[in-house]
C-alpha cells in the first residue's frame, strides 16, 4: 500500500516499518473510524491464499493476551491480501533482551502468560508456529500480549524458517524464549555457564533442556515446569527496562560506550598540544594513551612538569594513567634526543650512504637504531668464539714451551747432585 492510501474507506496507511519475516510489507496505519492505531500487512508471499485462510482462522480466537486481527481485506487477483491487526502495546521482548535480561520471577511470568494465551488458541485448533521474543510484549499494566498467531507460522513455513507445527513446537519455542530471558543471550549461542547461579532448579532444568535442543511435549507441561508465577511483577516494565540487569551483549556495549567517553574526555582535557620539557605531546598520542590506559583506584590530580592541569570533567583515574604514560614517554624522548650514536649506528650509516638500496644494510641500520634506543640481548656467539680461540692459542703456546724446556733429568739444574753437601753421601 502507498502512504496515505485508505483501505476499505477505513484503514489509512501511514509509514513503513521493519518486519523480520519475508513475504509481507508492513506499515503503520490508523483506523479512521475508531481513531486508533493498527498494523497493515500486505501479503507478498508465494501463497497468499494460505496466509489469508490462517488469518481468518485466527480471527475466531478471542483472548485479551492475543493481539486481535481486526480485518482481512483483498484476496482477489486485482487486490492483494491485507491483514489489519492491533499493534503490540508496551515494550517488545526483543527490545528488552537486546540490552537487558529478566530476573527469573519476571521471566517465568512473561513466558507463563504467553503459554496460557497460546493454550487458548491451541484449544481452538490454531497454533502460532513461529514464537520468538519479537512477537511478545508487555504493557504498563503488566499484561503480556502475543501477536501473529497462525499468520506468522504460515509465513515462516513459506520462507523455510519454521522448525515445527503444533502445540509442541510452540511450547519448545517458548522454552527457548525463557532461556533468552534468563541469560540475555541468543538461545542458539547460550550455554549452561550463562545461566545465573541464583536460578531455581526447575528453571535451570528447563534452560538446560532448551540448550540441548530437546522438545517440550505441550504448553501445559511447560506451565507445570514454570509453576506458580505473579504477573504483578510485570507492572511498569516498559518504564523500568533500564533498571533490569544487563545482558552479556549489553555489558559489552556499555564497556564500549565507557571507552568512547574516556577518549572524548581525554580530547577535552588536552585540547591542543602541550609542551613538557621540550617534548611536544600531540592529541593523537594522548588518545592512544587513553585507549591503552587501564582504570586504577584513587584520585590523583594530574601534574605535568609541576604544572597542574584542570580535570575538565575527566575521571581522576584516567588523568593519572595519562600522566604516568606521557611522563614516561617524555623521559624516553629526552634521553633518546641527547644520546650519541653508537658505533654500529655510525658503521651502518656509512654503509647505507654508500649503498642506499641495499635491504640488508637498511635492516641492519634499523636494528642498530632500535637497539640503541631500547636495548636488547647481546649476541654472545662472537664473544664465545673469541674466548674459545684465545683459550686454545694459550694452551698450544704453553704446551710448546713445556716441550721445548723439558720436564727434568741431568740437564735440569734442579736435579744436579753436585750441589748437595758432602755429609749427604755419608753412611
């Protein structure tokens, strides 16, 4: 339908909205007769007649927890099938679970009420067929509403998305929704370690069953596992979403926002370059330091070269980290700037000036610069070889000297018997 077009002289199309199922063009609309909001779904799937029949069957089911189908229009060759239904009030469950997760008591209330609503439809021979958080909402009074009964299952079937048909399929899908509410994660990626430790035994068993991919026999069996629940806990949920516990995805997004805020704070605190002892610290260096800095406890005012810098709304731990990192880098820069070139640097610079295109000499020169600035392990192989060679030469020379002089005998003055006194030879 085109924006502004009026269907059956009553339903006016307003603007298009996103929909997670193919085969439908969804628009927000207005019931001009009752002056109320409606949803207009123009069916474009491969078998619109089947969707139309499913919508007509769903119209016969009456329950305040099921979003009502107001009208089914078209169906002729010249007029496409259009399904008019009530919009979901309050907050949708997928919106909540995109950043938060539900405590166990609230999760049991949401899923338990949805199971009761689908049990009413199942008793009338109508099943949903594609239960997910996007089709469940909670209004400010705590009422749980399920949308798309019958219709969305047929659309999912034609799109090749539906896992099963019947009451057992709806119960199994609700168990996966319960797992998503408890863990705040997609059921396909949730594990047993994601289940909070405070979860009760029955709820944990249901979550583990959903993780293992096991089916639930019926909606009544699911309700028995959930046990008694209090829907009064859901009152005011749309306004209190931000007070719910963060999901794992929400925690990661909050951490990313915190890092972005810290970098922005570093930009504001150090607007423009600062000169410290002849060393210029640019904004880019400060931002890189802010990314690498880790928050520490305590609040120490930032002082660079004796000059205090106003925080300007920056967290004290951020300023302390930046101060430590930048001061150390400034000290290193000053030492490097005043250092004299080493002998290897001079040697390879001379060779590089003679053969500038030699990659080997260029690598050796870069390594000499890096070693002069950062130091590094000494290559002990040449030193050991020199010491070994010197030791061998010393041993050879000593052996030659000893062989040339002899080891004693008649020619050795140390064994000349004539030097002894005469009484030595007496009896």
